[in-house]
C-alpha cells in the first residue's frame, strides 16, 4: 500500500507546494490536486512537477464536462511529460451546481461521456493512427453535414512519455462504480468505511471486474482520512474536524433523492441520520446537521488516536483492498506533516 494526500490550499498554493516537497522526502508516493471552481488543476500540477522528483501527481478530479476529450488527453500527456511519467489522470463528473452553474454546460450522461473520454484518451496516447472516434456523445472528426466539413483525423504531434497513463474515476453510484471497475486503472470513492465497503459496492465492483480487460491489472483504490497519532481525548476529538465536510456532502450535495453521498451513508446503516442531516442542511441549519453526523462514522473514516489504533486502521484499509492510503496529516506537539507521513510509512511496513 502506498501513501497519497490531497493538496491543501490552506496558506496559499506556493506554501502547499513547498510542503509537498517535504512530504516527498518523508515518503509520500502520490499527491492529488483538486479542481472545483478555483484555480485550474493542470497549472498547479505542472508547477508541482517542476518542484518534485519522485512523487506522483494526480488530478482528483478533472471534471469531464469542462474540456473536450482530446484536450483532456493532451493535458494528461503534457503533465506526464513534465513529470517524466509521474502523472495519474483522475476524472469525475463534479456536480450540476458547478457544471451548469459555473461552466454553463448541461450535466448529462456522465457515465457514457466518461466511458468515451477514457477510450479517446487511450487512443490519443497510443498514437497508432489518426484519431477516429464516432460515439454517442463525441464525434471526431465531425461527420459530413456538421461544421465546415474541413475537419480531418489527426494524430497528437508530440510523443507522450507513456502510451498508457493511469486513469482513475471518482464514482459512488452503482452503475458508475461498475463502469470504473471495468475500464479504469483506479477508483476514487468518498466517505469510505473499509469494513462496510463491500456491503455497499461489492456487487458493482464484481460486475465491473467480470468485464475487465486483464491487461489493466487489479483496480487501484485511493481513500483514507485525517491522521493524528497520539494519546488522549484531544487527538481523538480531531475527528470532529471532518464533521462539517461530511455534513456538507451528505446534506448539501445534490438534492432530495439525488445525492449519492447521502445514499452511501444510508447504506452504511445510518438511514435516519442521513435523512435528518439532509433536511437540516437544505433548510440552512448547518450546525444542527453537523451535530447529527454519527461519531462512529467519523471514527471509521479517520486514523486519529494512539499508534496502535492508527496501525489497526491502516490494516483495515489494506484488508479492504486500498492501494493508496490517502492521509491528511494532523501534526501533534512538535511534529511536522512530514513526520506524520514518515510514521505512517513506518506503520505500513
């Protein structure tokens, strides 16, 4: 199992990038860079590629609606070139609030679009022939009767460092998870409880695995949580820092009847809590919603406590098939984030 982390923007990007350099020295294997509706992800990942030497750099995620499939492929090839083969392409649909509200693009057919984008990217990187793709959602080149009629099949000019860049997909719904297990190199879930993951996603994962090309290898998985190693209630109470984020996703993402995060928590056995959290959050009562996030859920998604507890949680994630333990270092005393990563690396061995 490897160690990954999500790039923090607290204190500014340059400070966060400098911290990645320290985490790299401590043993960090992969850093994920988000793109919501702030700074674009590729610019930040290119900057990280210039500062680092060994840590892998992933997008978590590039929204599929904000770029053409070929631009996604070109961007991935560019970052992979700058990093000398260290890039991971994480894709996801984001949500209608961002896609339709900020980008002005209809939020339609996320599964079908993702499948075609993955196919296009792999075709572009392979450079075996000029790109010809005629799918349900994307047509390259445009057929007769559309556009000027001057479009022609082209091959990416530059030679990508690798003909197959790892592709990860952020997925929660059963159909999306099944597709991810079928075609992707890796899976990025959220609100992941290792002991209950099979109960929620096992059928979908098995369905996708049955159609999976063996050349892809085993499906990689990146999940985890906050890591604080120490004794006493103060360390355990750090789990509560995740309470607002969990309430946001369970209560505020999507709408009634269309919130995959809420569905996941319900399937974990917290049906009543999930419903009340959503009702309160949508009513603007965020503090009340946060208070209803179950303590047991927060504990199961974090690694905050004595060294023995953290080691047990690491083992649980590994047993569940997690390939990249995603950590949010919470240093204690005179520790640094790099100290926390180094300790996790030690506990993994």
